[in-house]
C-alpha cells in the first residue's frame, strides 16, 4: 500500500469558524478592516492584510487567552487523529493564519499526535496587538502571498511517495486541492473545486475523513 499523509487547514476546517471572522465580529471595528479591502483590491498580500488587521487587536492577555478557548473544534477531529496515529499516518496542520492561537487551542493534540504545524509565527502584546512573521524567503514552504505555501507541502509529500489527503475550506487551499490525491473541501474551497472540476469527497465533519482513511487502508489489503 502507498504511504498516506494527512494535511489539513485549521480555520474553518478543523474549527467551526475562522479566528479571523471571530476577531472581526467581536474584537475589531469596520475601520480595522481596511487592510482586507486593500488585499481584495490586490494592493497588498494576504499575509500583509492579516498582519495589519490582527495588529489592531487590543485586549488584555488573559481575555485573549479566554477568547481563543472559545474556538470550536470539530468534535470528531480527535477520532481522525487517533486513526492516523494507529496507522502511523503523519499529520500536518498547514495554516495561512498564525501559529499563536493554534498552539494555544490544541497544544495537547499537537504533542500527543506528533502533529507538524506549519504557519506564520504570531506574537501578541496588549499594547501593539499581534505581529506576524512569515517563514524566511528561502524556506521550502514559503509563499510570498500567504507566508506559508500549502501546495509546496503537498508537492513535497507526493515526491516522498505519499498518497496525500487534503482538507480545507478557503481560497489559500485551492492550489493544494489541485494536486492532492484526495480532497475534502467545504465552503469557498468547495465552490472553487466545483468550478474547476476538481473531484472532492463528502465532508460534513471529520467522521467522513476517518471513514475514508479506514476504507482506503482496508481496500489496499
């Protein structure tokens, strides 16, 4: 059987809602969103837009910690993690957001399941907000627009001989969906895949991914 690798986006895929949308709804004002409008007008990059918007967050550290814990995780996510661990399937979380809230929200899962997290670095100060730092430009998974190149990770795994399973929900996921061996898409990514005739799999929650992996392994025996 060909080796399997599982790669997933975080916001809106593993979580019910994007941290970005949560922050916009509860922590920011309409004026704080100018960087996003500039991004949509192609004046700045996706990374620069997030950096500019997240820098506007100004709440005490303890309130931020509590806010991050309100991020809802797919209730069947750990089911998929358990299966991957039992089958020695490497797990990657690849996010065009930042590692700060991911590390705060699922630290035990990252450690227990030996998850590789690839994302922009995030540091927070109540006085200056978030500061994002992308990988260096010579990093193998660097992308000028998003900071992290999700498609470069998928390409790398495919070259290593892995059957790649990819899960995502947004615009930054489309290039990965174009080259992954199996795609679980929802929301905007699903619409983009349908427009580009990219085959996708049923993805209501992580139970669908778990069952797919089980069937994939069973059929190869």
